[in-house]
């Protein structure tokens, strides 16, 4: 999440590999349904790395395991490009659920 300490410096938005960062009413915001904490793309959250005022903590209501984030990453990838390009990284984790 981005706190109200955000100075709208614009540097985080282009760094996000998931296009999860967008300009909100007053400051930048993160769409938690798109944010994978950069899992699948980078070792560290890119927005956190670049933010000059360190105003991007993990949202307390969106604490997600690496497996959950990885599944989100795969789901997002499925929406933007054909499956089959996801050979690297963590193996898929079965959720136990149906379709
Ligand atoms: S942690 Fe990564 S995926 Fe999430 S908003 Fe920041 S740059 Fe985007
Ligand atoms: S990098 Fe930080 S201060 Fe700059 S727009 Fe993003 S959240 Fe706001």
C-alpha cells in the first residue's frame, strides 16, 4: 500500500511489472489484486526499492504468502500472454480447489 506520505514523484508507477500502481484521487495507489510484491519478476518489490520517501509498506490486510503471490503472478500472466512462457521459478502449488 502507499501511505499519504507519497509525494507523487511518479518513479514507482513505471517500475511496476504488473501495472498495479495507478494515480488515485490524491496520491498513487496500488491495486492489491495485481500486486505480487514483484514475485515472478524481481527478488525485491521494485516500488519499495525506488520510492524516495519509503512510503510503501506491505498492506496489513493483504499479507500474502509467496505461494499465493506466485499463483497471482501466474493468473496475471495468463491474462496478458499465452501460457507456456512460465517455465522458470517456483513450481505451481495446488490450491486443492476446483476450477
Ligand atoms: S511490489 Fe512490485 S508488483 Fe507490487 S506494486 Fe510494487 S512494483 Fe508493483
Ligand atoms: S515512489 Fe513513493 S513517493 Fe513516489 S509516487 Fe511512488 S509511492 Fe509516491
